[in-house]
C-alpha cells in the first residue's frame, strides 16, 4: 500500500475506481475547499459508493458548513431511507435540531424526527446517544399543569422503556438515569416500575455482551466494494453471516415474532452497507423478509406482514437500481416474489427492465420470461416471447433449446419441437452445445438415424475448431457405443481419432483431458479428484462450468 | 526440511511413506551393513519406489559387493526391462563384463549385452560411455586373419555410426576417435566415409544442443511419488511435456518414422520414471504407441507396427500392475485398445481384473463392461452383466441408470427400462441422484403423472437429509414450472420453501447456493463466475463435480 501512496490519488482511482484509500485522500483535500467547487467531486464519490454513510455525511457536512440547507435537505432525501448508517442519522437529528429551531412547530418536528430515527435505527448497538438526546429533549419541553406534566412523564418513560429493551453500549447510564427519574417522580411507585424495567435491562445487558463478542472483528465501517476474494473479505462475510444467524436465534428471547424479525432485518441492512456487492446477502435478506411476512400473516399480524412485503419490494428495488443493477439473480428472485403475489404485470415489468439493459445477455431472461408466460398465459403467448427473443440480436442458442423443450414437454408436440431445433440449427450450427442438445433430444426420442444426421451436420459444418469438435465426437461415440453396432462404433472411433490428432496440435490439449468425458458416467469419474485436477480436466471443461452467461454468448454484445 | 531431520527417518517414513529424503538417510545407514540383514529393507525400498533406477542399483550393488551373483541376476531380471534408467543399465553392463569373464562364450555374451543395452537405452543423451566401452571392447577382440579383421572393422564401424547418429553429450570425443579410426584403416577411403558420417555427426550435435536447452531445469533423477500439486511438480510436468512435444516434431529430421517413434517412446519412458503417478502421462504414452503403430502399419512397416503394439500392451500391463494399479482410466483405455484389436476375451479379462480389486468401486466398470458386452455379444449377455453388478454389494445406483438407458435407447423398450428404474428405486430410494435420473427419464417420455409420483416417492421417503432434498425440490419445481399449471407450481413452491427452511438450519447452507440451480439453464447462470465462487456455489455442487467414484458410493466399501 505504502508504495502506492506516492502516486497521486486521481491516477490511482483511474486505474481502480474502488481504491477506497485513494478516495479518502482526495476527500481530505476536497474537504478544505469551498463547497461550490466541490459538488462534482462529492457527486462522483456518492455515485461510486452510494451506500456509504460516511461519504454521504461528508458531503452533507460540507454543505452544512456553508449553511446550504436546501441542498442538505435534498441530500438527506436521497440517502436517508436507503442508508441506515447510525452516524448519518445522528447527523440528521443534529441538523433538524439546529436548523428547525425557528419554525413554529419545532417541538413537534423534533419529536417526530426522534421517533422516525428510533424506528429506523433505534435497534443499533450504538444508538445510545439518540435515546439520551431524545430523553433530554423531552425533559426540557415545558409542561404547564398536572395534565401536561403527566403527559411528559409518560413520553419520557416510553423512551426509557424502549431504550432499556435494546441491547446497546452505555445502557447502564440510561438505567441509572431511569432509576433516578422514577424515584424523583414517586418514591413508592418507583420501586415497582424499576423492578419491572430491571428485567428488560438485565436481558438487554446480557444480549449486548453476547453481541459484543459475536461482532468482534467485524468492520462496520467498511465501504462496499466489489470483492476480490481475499481472505480478509471472506472473514468479514463469515462474521456477518454468523452475526445474522445469531440474531435469527432470538437472543433477546422475545415472544413477539415481529420484533425478532425487525432485528434480523436491521442486521441484514447493516451487513449490506458493507457487503453491498454480494448478491447472496441481498437475496437472503429478501428471502428473510418474505418468510417473515408469511410467518406474520400466519400469526394474524396482517399489518406488519404487509409492511414487510412492502419493505421486501423496497429492498429488491434498491438492489436492482443500485449495486446489484446487473444481477440477474435478484431480478429473477424479485419476479418470482411478485409472481407469488400474483402481480403478473409487475413480473413482466421486471423482466422487461432487465431485458432493456443493453449490455446484459438476455438469453436466460427470455428463457425465464417464456416459462413465466406459459404458466400464467398459456402456450400461445409463450411462443410470442420466443418470437421476441429470436428478433433480439443478442439472444443465444439456449432459448431455442428451451422453446423446443417447452413444445415437447408442455405442449406434448415432438414435431413442433423438432421444427424449433431445425430452425435453431440454421442459426447456430457453430454452437456445439446447441447441436448436442438437438442430438440429445433426438436420441431421447430413440430417433437414431436422425440423431446421426444431426451429429454429421454439426461435425461437417467444419467451422468448429478442433478442440470443440472433440466433445461432439465423444458424444457421437458415446451415442454409437450405446445404440450402434461394432462396425458403426469403429467407424466413428476412427474419425474421432483424426479429430483428436488435430486437437493435439493445439498446444495444451492432450488425450487425457479429452478421454475423461468418454469414460465418465453420471458422477462416476475414471480418475480420482486429485488426478483430475493434475490433468487439468476442470480447465478444459471451461464451457460447462459456471461462467458469466455473457461469455457463452455467440455474438458478444457491444 | 531441516526441522524435520531431527526426527528419525523411520518415524518420518511412517507418517509419509513417500518421504524420499528420509529413505535416502535410511539407505545410507543400511548400505554399510552386511547385505544378509538388509534384504528386507531393500525390498521395502524397491516396493515403495518400483521404478527408481537408483534404488534398484543400490540394492544390486550391495549384493554385488558380497558377490551374490545369483541374487544379482534375479534382481536384474526383475527391474531391467521395466526401468530404462541409464545408470542401472550401465551397472548391468559392468556386472556382465566383470562376472562373465570366465564363461566360454564371454565375447559373444558381452557383444549381445552391449547390443541389447543400445537397443533399450542407446538413444539416451548420456549413453556416451556405453558406446565408448562397446567400441573399446570390440577393438580389443582378437582377430586373426584378414576376414576376421574385416569383420571386426565392420562391427566397430557399425557402433560408431549408431553413436554418431545419436544426439548425446561428448559426441565430439567419439567423432575424433572415429576419424582416427578410419584414417588408421585406409587413408584414402577414410575421407569419403568421414564426410558421409560428418553429416550425421553435425546433425546430432545440433540436436544435442537443442536438447540441452530443451531439458534445462528437468530433474531426471526425481523419484516417482504421488504428486501434491506443488508449483515445482507442475513445472517438472510442464518441462517433460515440452520435451516430449519437441521430440514429436522430429528434431533429427529423420525420414524413418520408426526411428522418430522410438525416440518419442523413449522420452515417454524416461518421463514415466519420474512421473509414474501421473495417469495422463501413461495414457498419452500408450496413445502414442497406438498411433505410431497405426502409422507404421499404413506405411507398410508391419513388423515394427506389431512390435509397438506389443510394447503398448507391455506399457498398459506395467501401469496396471504397478503405480497405476488403481487407475480405472488406464484399465478402460487398455480394454478399448484390445477391443479395437478385436481381442474380446482379453477385454473381458481386463475388466475382470479391475472388478477383482476389492477396494475399488466397481460401478463405472460394470457400466463400461455392460456396454462393451452389448456391442460385442448383444443384449442378453449385457443383461447378465447387469445381473452380476446387482449381485455385487459394492455396486452403486448408476449401473441401474445405465441399464435402464440401455434398455430404452438400444433395445427400444421403454417398459423394461421403467422396470429397471422401479427395481433400482427399491434399493436406492435414499440416492437423490437416482431418483432424479428416474424422474428425468419419465419426464423425457412426457409421462408427467408418473414423474410426479417418482418425485413424491423420493421426497416422502424422508430419509434424505434436508440439503439433499433441496436439489430434488428444485428439480420438481423446475419440472412443474415447465409442464404444470400455476396452482401445481405454487403447491410445490410452498413445500419446497419448508424444505429450504429446514436446510438453512444446517449451518453453511444458504438460500443463494440453493437457488442458483433453479434459475440456471444449460450453461447460463444467473450470476457472474466471480459471484458464484463467492457464494460458494461450487462447494455445494460437490455431488456433481468430479470426485473419486468411491466417495459417491452409497455403501462405502470396506
């Protein structure tokens, strides 16, 4: 790192836009200049790190120093709901308390602000000062007459109670304050009330201790950047997952499922501030919301159930308009969620938004959309999706395979299926995987001669490089080994050998890599796992192993 | 390493029988003791490293020191043909020349020994001293009369010629000797002969230089040990492969394909002395022998073609009786080779030998044997193989799948296929992969209701752990997504969700891992490759990815 710091931070960011250290250096420079010239910088900062509370706060505080309240207001509007960062929210409270002093309904606004903040981030282990400030604020509210006095006491007591039920640091201070507060009001009543609250307090204190050891090593300040797979990144993910799993065990022992769910959701939100580039965390957060909503529905809490559903939609929207904007996984999960809710138009809109992103290979999306339309609207409309996919230049061969299988498996029409395959073969004769899917289909139908014709067709198209031909020869041989007589097997074997020799000229290819597919059956391999690795078998299977769908697109999208 | 050497070598070998350094320490100790007490040690040494020329030589030289010629003879018998190590062979020549001096036909024996050695290792780049000794030996043979003298000159000249056509170190010495030799015989004839040989010599010298740079870094002394996948191991493999590939380019520019082939085979043999635990090197050596034999056949050199075939069988036998004794890959390749030669009985014997090894999962072997028998003997006998497999307690479910597919695809009888699947399901209802193969089969036949029945059957057997159920639920949902109506889809979806929740209780399982299979189609994935790795998708797919077949055996073989 130290070697890097000699280069100027702009240059570093140019070569790696996620170089957080370089951004921090820049930030320090820009913080000392007038805000009028710095908005462009801050905008690039929060565009690059849209879920970083720290950077939003730096931007806002800079505006605040020049008392640009309109700008500040607009900035809070943009980040507050999405970024549940405790320091950002504390900054918001300070802002409201300092700037709204002159307005008519100041006290009401302030109380609302505090309530809003507590609802959003009151569960945070660092929320102590908010509770403390709120209580201090309430205590200072002038109350004239017994009625008003009683109202104020109730209000203060409510905040104390909420605080004491929350595992957070410095809770002992609030506890001492609370005891003094009650004793000050009514010595005799105090004993009973304190005893009652004491249980909550002890419980929270215990959980706070567990939480502290549970989150040891967790870096809550980390900014979301695309992971590089380093050990320290994995460690953070592991810690967050452990923390979330622990929250799911209901450490507070609450009987209110809603409260438990809220705490878990809050933990997910906190995790996403640092792990915003992990689709699995987004997905699991959404799944949890869905499950929690369902559980609440079953328990009869329709209102909270509905609220969590709305929150779930919010989470999905935040994902696909934010850091996960290219994650098909989250689009599909979102679509499935809406399908479950029978919001079919919403589902279509989700698929269409994904299809509208030019640089994302749309093939898998068309496959999913086609299946969805068949389920909900029937075969004719599903065929229209297939038509639409065919007209999209970015589409890969897989959609033809999906369409053909739909015709055969759902509409039970093998002839149409074969017509779809034939149509596809004209377009994708250089895609061995397409040819193989076609041949597999025919072979499954026991159409042996037609299977042979397809094999011959893809092999004699001759536009395939030798190494890709090999896999087809292996499958052809496999097919003949299964159905053919010895003569036809040997004939294929001989031609395959020539292709092998061609492929061997290509450096790095060797017989062994190529032969393993020939001898394997289902998960049974002719070598040990170690041996396969040594032979480089995985490397060859590049086409089969998980890869970005784009990479398998025959015509790379610009 | 130095930290290790304090422990005594026996202990080290106990914990790692392939600790070559420890064996070397032991060897040094044992070399100073009387051989009578040391045979047990040497036997364990050559058993552990059966293709190490150095260890065989150490054993033999120890016996030689006590003049135990009978034992020495027996040891040479055991190793000489299999271990083409130049130092071992030089030791053999010395042994013959020193011990056979008294026998009647000493000279004839010696000449035969030299000729035999040159045939086997005369191509070695270190063979210089053998040629030199042979020439010196021939020159010393007393020749009385002009005829005998001429015969001797011819014999010497023949060895010179052979040497000069071989790229090896110190060739210039032989060249100078040769020139002197010819000039000594006949000054006028010498010029012509020297000019002729000169071309060979220059050519060999050039190739020897190339060879030297080609093999730089190659450790020919390395003993074969099971690879650990270290960088230095990979480097050696790479160097050997480069060397072999270079020999295949015919660097000597010979027009005799047979000579080229012999050199390549010799290089493979040398590689196998160090890389004896790499099945791919064995396999490629065998493939090369097969191809070379075929090429020679086509060129009309039937004799050498036949010799290489015999050599190929020898190589396979050496592999499967030696370091590759558990490599199914080599057994199968050997069987295929014999099948091509139409040696069907030999094929059966090979499969039977593999099946006889108790600790090797026989499932894949039965699958291959069944297919072979169907090809060569027809369906009835193939069914007998299936019967035999069923009676073997070690057999896994895959053989039922193979048999069912054979019935359907080859015998075109779907009813029998389904009977096979039904039979299998009774035995393997806890094998989700078997159930899935059955369901896939039915689904391919558009037997929707029966497919559902199978899904229900495997899912309600309930003996499956939650994580394994998930994959079946995904496939069930996939099936319904494809053929079912919305109601049946949602019904499956709901039940799947419960299974998901169960699976999640199992630590380390998460929704994301499980959902990817649901959204993928063919090679299209809903996430980027990097994301999949981060999510740990590969790890979950443990069941699908290459593994030793033993690990997937439901009932581990003792």
